[in-house]
C-alpha cells in the first residue's frame, strides 16, 4: 500500500490533479526570461555619438591617474604652448649662461678681474660696466692670440717653401702657383718662376683681403681702387706690389713710417729743447743786471 504526501500549500479537500504549466509562445532560456525584476534600459544602438549631457557629465568625473578636467589650472598648465615654450627657452638660456660663465672663468686670464656677484644688487650699473670691460679685454686677448697663431702658420708655410726652393725641390718651370707667396722675403730668392722672370714679374692677382690691406675703403668698387692704386706714386707702389708682393710692400711702408715718426719726434724734441734754452737765456739776462740778494742765515742754521 502506497501513501502520497500532500503539499502544505494545498487543501486536503482539493482534487489530486497535477498542475499544468502554460506553454510558452517561444523558447526562452533562463538567462533571458520574459519578465524582469529590474526596469529595462532605454533602447540604444552601438557606435552612436556621445550626447552633450554625457559630455558635460564626463567633464566632472575624476578617476585615479586621469588627465585633469578642462577649465582647471593643471589642465591649462599642461596644455598651454606658451608656458611650455617659456619654460624651455628659459631653461636653455640659463644653461647657456652658466656654461659660458664657467668656460670664461676657467680659460680666461682676466677671470680674476670680474667683480663679485654680491655687488650686483647694490651697484648693478657698476657691476655691468666692469664685467663688460673685462669681456672686452678677453676678446682683445683672443683676437691677438688668433692673429699670432695665423701669422705663425703663414711663417711656417713660407719657411717650408723657401726650403723647397733653396734645395731645388720646386719645379720652376711650372705654370701654376706651388704655394704661398715668398717674394721679397730673402735677398737670395725672388720667389718667381722661370716664366715669370721672362715676363718681367708676376701678374698682379689681388684678393679682397689684399685690397683691404692696401687701403681699399668699404663700399669702394674694385676698378676704382685699382685706378687709385695705379695713380699712387706714378705707379711705383703698384710696381712694387707686383715685384715684391703685398706683405713685403706693407712691411717696408711700416718701417718707413716708423723711421719718419722717429725722425719727426727727434726734430720736435730738439726744437723744444732749443726754445726752452732760449727762454732760459732771456730769463737769466735781466737777472744778471740786478745784484743778487744775499740770503741771511737764520736761527738753527735755517736759511
């Protein structure tokens, strides 16, 4: 004999018929029931643009390691090009000034003449003036050292070519120039090739630097300068340049100018001494006519 259990939710008097479930209209898996306990989202489609309300809400959201919101100070500081350009150029300028200052202090012989930086707040104009004067001395020193180095290199090149010419290592029958100009440097060599000797000298080829050395003014045309050079001394200066070269002619002119100045200085000094002697004679003549006053010896040997 079998017994059946009754559910507590049913009545004892109800019939023992089984419950029949309603047949669904279509297949619905458990993950997609027909009814939801939560309200449905409004219908939306993918790949749609963000609305203005969503953009406004996103501007006020803040997450860790997120870029600052627009309108804040950090957003302006990180996105403004002018402030970044100012910071970059200022940093590079400061580094360049520090590098130049340290290089000047370590290499210049006039670094000890720089004024103390502590005097700048009290006397800024004097500090700047003294610093500029020291920089001017440094520039003159570097210019002089560069000129001496250049002159030494030119002298070495001239010595090497004179050595080649003295020992027959240079082809005197060559048409092209074989080195630096050595005309007028030594008495035993004219610095010319056989072809130039047969022509009576070298044809003048003046560079811009040579013309400036000979007295060409800035802005003056080359043709006008050559005409003026030919007219100087009835062409004697141009002939000397053609025979001896620009450097030799300039050295001779400097020596002549130095001798002339020395002679003029001697004549001026002698004339001044003669005038002073005549003045002394004129002053002594009236004194000779008057009797000399005898000085009286005072107490304790004081005259």
